[in-house]
C-alpha cells in the first residue's frame, strides 16, 4: 500500500506539473507575443478606417501583415481565433497541481506545526479560498482606480506583499511562498476569464447587431492584459521557488516576494519599451539587479529554523526498526538535511526537508521511501555511501508503519 501510494503521488505530481508547464509556455508565449505586437504597431497613410496601426513580420519563411482595429472591424470573418484556452489550461492544471501536492499532502508540504497547527481540510479551504477572494479584491481595485495606473500598481504591490505575509502566518514557508505565486497566477487567468474574453464577446455582439461597440470594453481588457504581461516573470519565479528553499525559508519571505515583483516588472518594462520603438530604459536592469540583491539579502537574514513536531513519530519510539532507521538517516543524511547543514556552501536543507530528529524523520517517511528506497536518488551519487543493507533496513521500517 505504501509503495502504491508513493508511486501514485509521485507520478501524478509529475504528470500534472508537465501539463501545467506546457500550458504555461503556451499562455506566456502568446501573452508576450501580443504585447510585443501591440507595441510595435505603426501608423501610415492609407490604413483602413478604424485601424490604429500595422506591423509587418517574418517568421518561418513567410511574411505576415498584422493590423489592429481600435474597437472592431466593420465585418468579421467566418472563423475567429480566440486566445483563451492557454490561460484556462494553465489555471486549472495549476489548481489541480496545488491540490495534489499541497492539499492532498498538506501534512508534509503545507502545514508546519511550528507556524500553526491546523487540519488539512481547513488548510485547503484557507488556501484555495484566499485565491478566489484575492481575485475579487483585485477586480474591485481595477474598477475603483481605473485610469490611475500608477496608484493601482502601488496598491497592488502592497496588497500582494500583505497577502504573502498573511500566508506566512498560516502555512509553512514552502506552502506560503507557493500560494503567493498561485494567487498572482489565479488573478491573471481569472482576468482573462472574467473580463478580457467577456468584453471581447460584448464588442462582437454589438458589432453583429449593427451597433457601435463601446471602446471602454476594449480599454478594460487591455488594462488586465498589460497587468498580466508585467506579472508574468514574477509568477514564474514564484512557481519555480519550491525547488530552492533559500528563497522561501526566511522570516522576510513576504518582502522577498515584493522585490521579485519589482525585478520582474522592471525587466518587462525594458522589453516593452523596446518593442514600442522607444528608447530602451537601461536603468530598468539596475532596478531589477538591486531588487534581486535585496531579495537575496533578505533570504539570508535569519533563515527559519522550524521547530520539530515532537509528537510526530511518538508512536514509533518503541519500534526497533525505526530506531535503526533514525541511526542510518542521522548518519547518512543529516549533514545536509539539518537545521544547520554541515555541507560546504549549503545554508538551508534541500527543499527545507530536515531529518535531524526522530520526529522529522517520521514526518518525512514517504519522501524517504521514494528518494532513498524506491528510486535511490538520495543521497546524490550516493555521496555518503549508503549501503544496500541500510536501504533494506529503511524499507523494512517503512513497511512496518
């Protein structure tokens, strides 16, 4: 049963992650392309009425003539391509992956008893509910501060940092950081679903009915699309962060989120200005560099030393197989997976997995089974020379649980 569960969780997570990455590539690629296209459009004499500009492009041996209508063309073709499924696939696969890794395995990846001891179902309700509430707040802010993009950007930055801090008060470091990224991703995709696509449908319906579409629908959709463009690099960083515990293990992780957002938006601003044909703001790289330097400095300012859940593994204290397993793991693994890793150049335990106490070893039994027994991926290159007999002992302990 333990082996079947471990294999199911491992392969299920891999397949969902694969789908999520593929969908994300498609969505990010189309987003980057259309922002670059929109900014590269140029006016010229003789353009059709209602066309704001055009761009000529070459790709794959073919030439493309792109024109943009400010509101809508006088007539529509029989077939119109909608760029929405990339976003929807990214959102739903991301939610599924979040549920599979962090809610289905909440005791391991989401709940840290030293932060707050809550039940897995409550953690899932708080986590997923906050994503929906976060979008509702963002939507209201966009409507209240429409036309004042600078103020909206500052308010949004503060709100996202505050949300990341709130997650830190409820979840473990890794779960808190990934939820900050999931919040941004949810905001981006629900904007497509709730505003961008519906507004485009309203414009088309008016056009088909012979009415002049209201330009405000297009402006609102463009605002959300631009926000998505600037948030893309930060959300990708946050989604990748689960593989680097140093990024999320600091008590100042919420501020790290803020500086990552600043760095990502500065880089996008540099490229957006270049696509628009304007002088590229090279200072943006200085801003991005300083922001990331601050993020790195904060990540080193007192990494969290999460207290062990002393109750975990209490039922196994009399199990002689567990006692043997603890001895093996503390000898072969704890030099890296400890509160203060002894391996040169290592500041935080890989993936924030600590194996320096019996309680933590019992808590991570399933990961130990997958990494050291089932796949033998750990330790890397068997650097600490775990013997076949020791791996068999670990397998026997886990089978006895």
